[in-house]
């Protein structure tokens, strides 16, 4: 059996309305991402990078075209179905961490496991915090953690349900260089473990570590370069 892409965008266009004006964030984008790839998406601000990521995550819907992930056409899922699908298929790491401030680090990582009905939520969350070097901070709240520590908790949370696809939107954008390097190593480890990575970044260090570089400009893919096999 021939391998199939993990992610497929088929002639995807996304148009937003800004008052009386229509803004095209993506225009007729077609691309495929294969299992086990590490893909970096680069381009100037406003070129459609985050829009593309949100479409792949099912956080937004295209105006036209199709988005398929792991063979599932996301347009066939209602909002409840998308939420269930995300919990088990996709991990998402945000630039601003998006940790729940009233939950500890351990509880933040446990949350997607509990929502997915895992009977081993606490054990798995504890193992993941150990993996990202934060076992000692399990019972601290986000306000008691540095930016780099919060992002490492967010990565642990994104990996909780062992998704095949890990998405990250400017994951080092709010970190100092040392914290950014530590986060990059976590992504590299996840990729080596077989996770497919799709990262939006302005950080050339991350972009150069990827296998493949996709450049967007004005909502159009202008370059798709294989950096290494």
C-alpha cells in the first residue's frame, strides 16, 4: 500500500471580513505533509501562516477547498466532533502558552487526558513533566513559572494524548534565547519519537532544524524547499 499524506490542503482559500472589506488570508493553497516530517512555515507577518495552522487544527474552517488530516475531511465534523478529534489527533502549542491560570502545571497537563477519559491521567502527566524537566514544578501555578517553563508545560500538555501531529505557532516568540533553545530540543525529541511537526516560526534556528521549509507570502505558497531527508 502506498503511503498517504498526514495533512492535505486542497485548493484552500480563506477570506475574512473586516467591516465592509474582505481580506484573503490564504489563496488557493495546495500542499501535502507526510507522516514523520518536520515542516517549518515562514513568511512575513500577515502572510497567512497562523491561518494555515488554525485550519489544520480545525480551529477555523476554509472559505473554499478541503482540509484533510489523517484521512479525515474536517468539513465533515461539527464543532463537538472537531473538539473530540483534536483531543486525540492533534497537539497545539501556542505562542502565549494558553495555560489555565487556576490549575497547577500537573493539572494543566492532566486536563486533555481527563477529557479523553484516560484512567492514567495523573501518571502520564507526571511522566511528561519529568520528560520536559519540570517534575519539581508539578504543583506550581503558571504565575509561579518563567516563560520558558510555561512553554515546556504547554508542550507536555500538547503531547499528553500522544498525537500524530504537533502544531506550534511561534513557540519561541516570547522566550529568551536559552529558553528557546530548550524548547527547540523538546520539539526535536518529539520528532525523533515519530511525531509529525508543523511549526510556524520567525526563528531561523527552528526553521533550519526542520526537514522542509514552506514560505508563504500574501496567502500564497511561494517556496517549498526540502532541506534534508
